[in-house]
C-alpha cells in the first residue's frame, strides 16, 4: 500500500511537471503566433502602401532628419522601391514586384502561423489530458483501495489513457475523462469480468484455429498415407486395405460425413448436389466468384474433362445439370466439386502449394515452386493446369484406351464424358469404389507397354484424381478412390522404371 | 582518500560543465543556421520572382554593391548548400557531444558513489 501511494505521488508529480512543460510550450507558441501576427499586419500595411504609392507622381512629405528634426521634402520615383530580400540582399524593383514579394512573404508568414497554431492546439490538448491525469491521480487518493485491488485494471486504465492520448487533438478532454471514469467504474463493478470476456473471445478463436489445424493435419495424414500406399502397393487390389483404413480414419475424423463416405457413389453425388447447384447458380453470374478460391484454380485449367472422368462418379450429377444451364461452364463442374472440398482445404497460401505435387520415385513430394514449369514425368499438379491438360489430351489421343473424350472439344467432351463415363463407372462401382479404379488401371497397364510417353500421362491423371478425391474425402465420402488411383499411377511409374 | 576522490570529482564536474556548454553552443549555432536556411530560401524564391530588368544589390559593410541577378542567384544557391552542409556537420557533432556527455554523466555518478562510500568510511573510521 505504502509503495503504491508513493508511486501515485511520484506519478502525480510527473504529471504536474508534464503539464507545466506543456503549458510552457503552449505559451511559447502563443507568443510566437502573436509575433507573426504582428509581422503579418505590417506586411498588410506595406502592401496597401505599395498599392497606393504609385497613384501619384510625387508626394509632399516631411522627412525625418535625425532624431529630433523633420524637414519638408518630396517623394519622387513613386514606382521604384528597393526591397530587402534577406541576408543583406537588396533588389530594386517596381512597386508591383514589391507587392509580389510581399505576397510571397505573407504566404510564408501564414504557413508559419498555421504551423504554430497546430502545435499549440496539439499541446493544448495534451495539457488538457495532463490536467485530467492530474485530477484522476489526485482523485485516486480517495480510491486507492480500488486501484490496488485490481492490478490488471490499472493496466487497463493506463491502456485507455494511452489510447486517448493518441487522439488528443480530435477528442476533447471531457471525453477522455468520461472514458477513464467509465473504465474505472467498470473495473470497480465487474472487476476481472472484462478481462475474462476478452479471454473467452480469444479462447473461441483459439479453438476454431485449433480445429482448423486439426483438419489440416488430418488431411496431411491422409495424403501421406496415400503416398505410402502408392509406394507399398504396386497393385490396385492391395490398396483396398489401405483405402479402407484411410476410410475409417476419415470417418472418424469427419463424423458428419461418415455416411457419405461409405455409401455408394450415387449417394455421394446427392450429398454434393446442393452445393453444386448453388455454385452453378453463382457461376451463371460469375463463375469464379461463386467458387471463391477453388474456382480461381480451375478457371485457368482445361482439365475439367479429366476431372470428371476421374471423379466422374462423384460429380456426375453436377455435370448433367450444368450442361443444361451452360455449355461453357462445364469445365468448372469438376472444379465445383473441388471447390467444395477446397473451400475447407484452402485456408492459407500454404494449402495452395499442397495442391501441387511432384512425383518422384512413386512418392508425392511437395513442389518447391509452383511457378516453375514442371516436367511432365516428374511432377503432377493435383489441380490440372492448361498445359498439363493439353498434354493429356494429346497423349490420350494416342493411348486412347482409357480416355473417352478424344475428338470433342474440352467443353463438349467434358459434358459427353461425364454423362457417358459416369454411367459406366457407376456399374463398376457398386461392388466397391475401387472397382472403378480398376478400370482405370487396365488402361494404364497398356500405356506403359505401348509408349513411355503414354505411360507418363496416365500417372498424371491418376494423381490428379487422387488429389481431388483426397479433397473430396476430407469433405465427403469418396476417399477410397484416391488411394487406388494413386497407387495405379505409381505402380505404372514403378513398372516403367 | 575521500579528498582525492573529491578532487577528481570536482575536475570531472568541471569537464562535464564545459561539455554541456559546448552542447548548448552547438545547439544554438544549429538554430541560427536553421533560421539562415529559411531566410536564404526566401531570398532564393524572391529572386526567382524578379527579372532581368531588376537590379540586385548586396549590402557589404556600409555599401550596396550592384550584382548581376544570375550571379546573385548562384551565390544564394551556393550559400544554401553551404548552410545545409553546416547543419549536417553540426548534427553529427551534436550527436557526438551528446554521447560523450552521456558517458561522462555515468562516470560522474559512479565517482559520486565512490566518493560517498569513501566519505562514509572515513566517517566510520573517525
């Protein structure tokens, strides 16, 4: 207690001194402003004189002659003055020019006065603040107990003061006082409640953040698992186990989506439909805006076809609906599915990088730079880019066995493919989601044997699919497909090597 | 013992005062330079208002010496440069001086403590 009293006393003394110094500054400013005002007045008079001086050719005047005597005289050359510019520089000029100079000087004087006034105002506000501080600190004496009770509150009070101090110009002292008092009252009444509130808020945010991080972690885990599977399982068949395990995990992780995960593909599409429709509607106006981040991804890519093919089961419905609405926007359907997932997935720039993966030795490796062009063999982009899409198309033409959309343009193909493929895929899937992949696998096997180039392509596609599916998995059911596809792709790669 | 320290302390205080004087001197010089800078700036601007028909004089001692307008402008510009250079020089000088005086102050305070200790010791002995 004694210490606190001392502190407050010291504080008070400091405040008093601060106020005195600030008052000094204000007074000084006032004096200077006074001085400049006088100068300004002089210049005004001079200006007036200069204006009227050339009115006549000559004036009768009494010339001061020493300190005591005057003598009559005549003022001639009324349009000729010598002006002192400063620093002992003189200039002979006409009264007009002299007036210009005078104007210039008055401008300077005005700016000077303005500056001084500003400073003065500033310090006046500070003086007011200091006075308030003084009052409060002296008033503190009565309420010492309160202050001591809440050390935290004291801090808060000081905080409040600081804030006020930042806008002393705009805020009158009264406000500051009121604020402070209010704060004090609050502190008295509620004590630490305010602090708790703040704490809770932050806590909520914290939890939200934690959840987010957890999700991310799970996603990453899934991804890792997938890559592991790819490494371990050359065949698609083996993947079932891994996929199932991943499934389980995903279910556990995402209880909400649990149903969608297990059910057949048809069910999954239903679950997805609503979002797709929404996205479509949005897309009608603006494709990209509707999807947010994900849309941006896809807007640049031609792959929609691929996506649909790969994920056809999931996205079928969307595509068909889309066709009806817009032929052009179909590309984005695949994207929509993505966007749906991505909405959850992409929350930070880092997430974007996660979508780009290099495949090395059958493992997915995050790319160091997504700006560099990737070599086709080594790297795969989870979301397909234009170039990759184009390449795929070309390769498909050659390796046609698995691709459905050779002849058609991208948009057209996408529609056609989705319709055609999805039905085909569906029959396969009923037994298990993996079966659909098995079909893909068949395609891939031929590829490696046929041409190295071709082999490359299939991997790329699978990877894409897997990625998307992963995303899907995170949100909804389809996770199992992803592992299979990956494994296929990787298996192909391994075989090549 | 205490007396020796006291002597030393006095000498140091004297030095410190001298230093403070230097500081305040250079501060005032700097302020003067600042005003000169403002003045010369005004002169320059006002010279720009004039044209070749005007005659420019420089007051040297008691006489007004006629000067060419361009020459006057050049002179003023040079003077501005000089003043700016001077200001910078004084700025660095001031920084130096302040640092030194700060160091000196610390030294002084330590000396003072020593002195007080010595005094207390001598008193205790006595």
